[in-house]
C-alpha cells in the first residue's frame, strides 16, 4: 500500500514538473501499479487452473507458493510504475505550428 501511494505521489510530482496534469498522472501511476498486480494475479490463477486441470498439479499449489506469487505481483507493479515514471521524464512535445508564408509585398 505504501508503494502505491508513493507511485501516485511521484507520478503527480513528475507530471507537474513537466507541465502535465499532475492529478491525472498520479492516478495513472497508481492504476498501473495496482492493475499490473491484478493482471499478474489473474494470469497466474488461470495458469494454475489449467495446470491443475490438464497436468494434475496439486490443488494446494496456490497456497504452497503464495509468497512467491505475491512477490511476482509486487515486482510487476514496481516495473509498471517505473515505466510510467520514465515516460513522465520525457519532455512533452508541443504542437508544431507551420505558419503560412508571409504575404507578398508589392513595390511600385
């Protein structure tokens, strides 16, 4: 939980420093941190379910390796949050405006 709050704060801070919407990017960093953990958990659950059904793995495999799966989820969250922060380090490109050529001048 502390890491989620830290990633939200760092996303907010970096976004404000680079001229972006800090609140939006704080929520994005938080969502990526938590969402990547959820996705890893779902993928591991589906993989373990397939392994139990197809290969006859023990039905207590999730409880047996619970701490390992939690570590994998937290590492995935850290990597996702880090990638958002690295994206925020880039300076946003302003819109390029191609001005029309100056009007002709007539000398007479």
